[in-house]
């Protein structure tokens, strides 16, 4: 996966509407003298976008791995805790009501993604039977449906402004904002990755069952809540950068477990980060080169690349 990520990153920097030889890419990264046009394309346009693809892919891969481990559910993804629907609603508020303030879109998407997750946590972890996995999943489905309905209502009320929102809804990266979005969102990503790293060993103990984990000194309910919070933070931040790419969070952990033959989170979480980053970077390169100079949103290409591989691995595993 590390080799795949390096190859995908090199392709992302070299290919596009203008092809740049790999030698010039390497020289630019090393600070060597290259044609000014090539340097501008790589440093200003492609390098920030490639870094965003790596970070977003890693965040979604880790978010999915944490959720599937915490909820012990193979269908768990950022959708389950309402993050994707909440982030979509937050983005639509900016795109439909204040398109001139597009710089606020990442913050709005992040804020509403976390609000949606907080609502799920509040319902799932409080009251009688709080912390029950089924209750958390059902709460997530309900909150996601609520925010999805609100988003659909906004789109129906302002049909003339829908084209501005399509790119975010299908998921995509852009080369226009440089490092600006990452500068705003990186603290949230950093906190999410750190919490996820500290959750690796507790999640491994949780796989033994709540009773065994408790006998080893763990607190299953706290582990689930903390891992779900890390996943919500990572998924919200990823949506703030690249729109709604929930597919990655669902599929990547499955791919990693099938390829590695283990459910151990010491393996699954870091490799999910590499796999998510590699797949999103590769898909984004295809999306912006297949119809160059027109750049397509990466969401559909992500599905086209990921689903056949996932189905092949499932058949092989069976």
C-alpha cells in the first residue's frame, strides 16, 4: 500500500491537462532548476491537491476502520453516525444562501458534520440501554435521514442554485484554493488521527467481547464513544475538504482486512490510512485527466475503481 501510494502521488503530480515528465517533478520537489511553467503547475496547482487527496483518503480510511471496530458492524461508515449527511447540509447552507462566502464552506460542513455526530452520540449513549450498538446505529440512520431530508428541501427550494452544489454532493477536489482549506482544517485532522492512534489497542481488546475487555481493565462504552468521536472528527474534516465521499470509509477497511487476513487494529488502522490515501489519489488523477482539460468530480471514479476490486476480493475470500 505504501508503494501504491507513492506511485499514485507521482502520477498525480505528473499527469493532468499538461503532462510533466517525472524527472521534472522530482527536481521541483528537491528545489532544483526546472522550467518556470512546470514549477508553477506542480507547486501551485498539483502539490496542494495531491496532499489533500492523501489526507482526505487517509482520514476516511481510518474513520471507517475505527467505526467498524467500535460498533462491531461491517456496514459501519461515516454515514452511520450522520456525519456525511450533516456535512452535506452545512455545505448546502453556504452554497445556496451565501455563494459569495464560499470560504466559509469548509467550516460550515465541519461544524454540521460534528453536530450530527453529537446528536447521534447523545441519543445512543444516554438513557436506559445507553451505548447499545443497535441503538447507536438506529440513531445514526435517523439523524442521517433528518439531515438528508433537510438538504433535499433546500435543493428543492432553490433549484436555480443547485449547479453550485453538485460538485460537493458527488465529492471532488479542486486546484483553486491551494493550501487555504488545509490550513483551516488540519488541526481537526491532527486531533482525529492522534485519538485514533490511541484507540488501536483498546479496539483490539474490544474485539474479545465487552465482558473480557472489562475484565482486562477497559471500559467498552468509553472506548466506543472515543473511537466514534475520532471517526466523526476525521470524516467531518474530510467532507469539509472534498465533499461527500462516504464510499471510502465503508470499503477501505474491508479491503485491508481481506488483503491482510487479520482484524487486528494494529494492522487495520494504519494500513487503512495508506490504502484510502492511495485509492483517492489514484481516482483523483483519473478524474482530472480522462477528459482533460475538463476536470470531473472524483466521487464517481472512486466508485468505478473501488467497487470492482472490492467485489473481486469478496469473491476470492468466499
